C-alpha cells in the first residue's frame, strides 16, 4: 500500500489549460491521458519521480458522469472552481480492501491519444464523496504501464497537507497515513473544519513548490 497519485480537478478553463499551468510551475511535461468512458471524465497526467503522478481531471457533458461516483466527485469539485480533489493509494490486492470495507471495486480504463491503454480497479470514491480527507484505492491491471513510467524528472511529492483527522484516515486505511510512503510527510490541519486535501508540496530542482 503506497501513495500512487494525487487528483486535481480542472479549473474553469479546462483540464488541458490547468495541467499546462501546473506543469510549468513544477517543471514537468504533461501527458494527455484520454477519456474515462465508465466515469464520464477525462484527464491529463503530470508524471513525477518515484512512480507517482498528478492527475488533472475534468467532467464531461455526458449522462454517465452523473451516474458514476467518480464522475460526480469530479463534477462537484470542478463546479467549485477546481483544485485539489483527493489522494490515491495503490494496492497489490484490492480484494483485501473489498473485504475490509464491504464494497466491490469498479473497473476503470482509458486510452491515451497515442494509443497507450491503461486499466485498473478502484474502490472508495463513495468514501471520498462523503469525507474528502479519505483516499481511494487503485490496483493497476497486470501488464499495464503505470502512468508515471515515462517520467524524466526529479520532481517528487514531499508533503501532503490534509484538513482532517489522522485517526479517521488510519481507521479507513487500516494503518497510519505515514505508512503509505517512506518519503512523503503528512500534515493534518483543521481537524474540526471542512475535510479534504488542502495542499501538496513538491520537491523540485528549483526548490520546494506548494500548490
């Protein structure tokens, strides 16, 4: 179980423009990710070192977006002007998470404009909708190229700042948030305020950058 990526909902000018702004700040190259047909969303990836990435995601004007929990979460955050939406933990066997939380994982996929196909199973979007401090879980399908695999960068995630309670996150994960990475620091603030992912600090060759 390790931090896989962080999700940023597109600002009003869309996922491409938002991703290009973030990429320029971080000094990385965006990869245009494609459409999630099961969720009614699309994304742009900012690959990072340590097999992690930033996902910039937006909702599409399609009925499936209002039916799929992930589409609902993206649409709601985009309607608020965009910004950080959540963090995601990668697992090797998502059936263990299914057994623990009592829900089934959902299959997801997308095909990039260059033909590279990604597929996975994810679980926990309803938890994110109800309590945005909680991560959701992803298991990449066997043989699938990880979205960060083409990263040619030294940029890494250094700290994740969450409005919420470390105890609540521990109950959800079954372990401390710190146990999901040996190189990322977790900071919890405002335990009685509105929960959610507040900021991510990146280590770059130009120094620390907090978004």
